[in-house]
């Protein structure tokens, strides 16, 4: 008499201290049903912002967890039978970021990035002020879209940085600029979000535009000419953005499509 298969029940996934844990489950692998107890997987060296699939496989007849970047249709490397049980993003600090659902349009929680890279815009490479009390980007996935927020805070004692800048997006992600107008001037760049940046004396507000597929540029609403905000400490419309005149704060919020992301559920990929 063949095995009577009960409805599958995938246990809850959790993460603590670099160890993934899958609660007790009823799992079908290769037409056979297994009831492993709690399973765990110690995370290996990770790539920033990489999506990892979590699979249950058989090793010597024992259900074991493995992770792989390969999608479900290909399966984990070296395995012929598997069951996709979850997925997660690494963060920008090369640690666990957030779980992602495998059924329905993929959505994640907040994935921390740490200090955001800056690139020179129209001159030498810029430097940020020092010290900085907060310098952190965070993204979350919403299907094919990335929701991204950046926060910058410097104390009143901060020393000016230097140079004009554009802001890098999270490492190893690329904006799908085919879905946006791309350009290098304010007349052609497309708005993808908004920002507010300043100190206790004044503040800039404006649009976040696409500089290219991996950078954002801030365009103040106060003037059409101030396309290159900077860290030099010169105030005034059309000029720079001071980084030490009393406490400085900044933040932006954008939503952009990411190349290779879709709303197809991960189980079907």
C-alpha cells in the first residue's frame, strides 16, 4: 500500500544570530512525505542584497536545509529533488536582511544598507561631513518595485565635507531605466521621489531624480539651477547644502522598478 500523503504544512521560518530555523513541518519531496523536526541552517558568506532561496533536500535520506541563488525551476546546485520552503534577502552589511514570501507577489520587510555611497557630480569625488550620527539606507521589495528610504543626520559639531554628489542605490541592484526617462540634465531626468535636507536654520525640499541606473540626484524645488547639491557648507538658493551649521538632517523616499524583479511569485520561477 502506497504512502498516504497528508496536506503539506511548512513550519515557520525565523532567523537569529546568523542561523535560519524552520519549525516542524510536513514536507513533500519527490513524491514522498517527510516530517522533520526543527531544521536549522547556518548562513554562509553572503552577497549584499542578494535574494536567496531556502530549500529542503534529502542528504542520506535525511531532510536538510540548504540555500541557493537558483530559482525553484532550477533547484539548488547538485540536487535532483527539493522543496522550496522560503526565501530571504541579505542586507548591505553582508548579513541577513529580511524574509520574502514565496507565494503571491514577492514582498520583503526592511533591508538595511548602512552608509550610502556618494559619487562626484560635475567635479572631484565628494566627502561627507564628520562625525555623522546616522547615515543609512533601507529598501523593501514590493513586487517589481523597490521602496527606498535614506536618512542622514550630523551633529552641530560636524565638520564640512566637500564636493557635489549623487547618491548610489543599494549595491548589486539596478534600476530598470527602460521604464523611466533617463538623462543627465534637470530637463530630462524623471522624478521618482522627494527629499528634505537642511539644518535648524533652513531646509531644502525637492525631487529625487534618476541620474542613471544606479544613482539618484537631488533637485531642489527652490531653483531649477541647483542640480548639484554638495557638502561644502555654502547656504542659499542655487548654492550648496551646509553640513555643519547647527544639527543637519536629511532624508529621501523613492519607489523605482528594479531590473530582473517581477510580481511573479517565487514558487513559480
